[in-house]
């Protein structure tokens, strides 16, 4: 159960949860001016009002989406020792433009269409399908725990094609921009 924040912290807590005074007031069954007065310290509310606010904040807290809520599992991946031909086949059949490279359940890198096109451009018409993924792979995607909030994951996806979810050092899921957009659309 969430403790009631001090009046000065109530506004910060609402901002963190993405709640306006009106939304909190509606959820708690009190008026918006009452929330404003509590935030400013002008009113010392009754216990029943405090309980309603705490309950509303608890409900809002439980609405926050986490990595485990939106991740895709099991993770489709390749090994660093797989041939590029296998990576291309998996990417084509799954419709992914990138894949994590995993060895012994540990993320070691990534492979993307961009990396493959880059090596194709540098080698001309030479067949590259016989190369191992390790020769072409890029740095690993960022990792998060299953409890990481989606707002943090969204920030990571501004700079990365995917985010990997790990638990006790093992890869358990993957999140792409599609997962976040799908969650928003279905919220």
C-alpha cells in the first residue's frame, strides 16, 4: 500500500503518475479545489479524504505499464556463430529488420538490415551469406528488467531499434517500437 505523500510531495507524485488535479479528484471522489488546497498545505483533510486519495494513487500506480506487460517472448534471435544466410532467412520470415544475437542465453550483440547492407556495400557483389553473424553484428541492444516502466523504455527506443528484457542475466523478452505503439493504441 502506498503511503500518503506529504502535501508538498502530492503534486510531484501526481506528476510522476501523469495525473492532473482534476483526474486525481475524480478518482478519489473529491473536488479539484480540495486537491489544490491539500497540495498547497492550506487544508488538513479528514481521514476518509486521505484514504480516498491514497486509494486513487494506488490505482494510478497499478496502471503504470512495465516491460513485462508489453514484451514479446520468446525472443527470436540468432547465435554469433550462425551464418548470415540464417539471420536473413529468420528476418525475412518473421518480418523483423533486426535481431538480437544471443549466446548461452546472454545478449552479445545485434544484427540489422542496416549492418547487412553496409557490409554488402563494402564487398560489392561478393556473396556474403557464408559469413558468420559475429563478423557483421553490431553492439547489443540496451537491456532492462521486467519491472522497468514503459516511459523509460520509450526513451531508450528513441536511440535503439529494440530493448531486451533480462532477468537474472538471461534474456526473457524483447520490446520494439511496435510493442509500445500497440500498447498505446489499445490503452
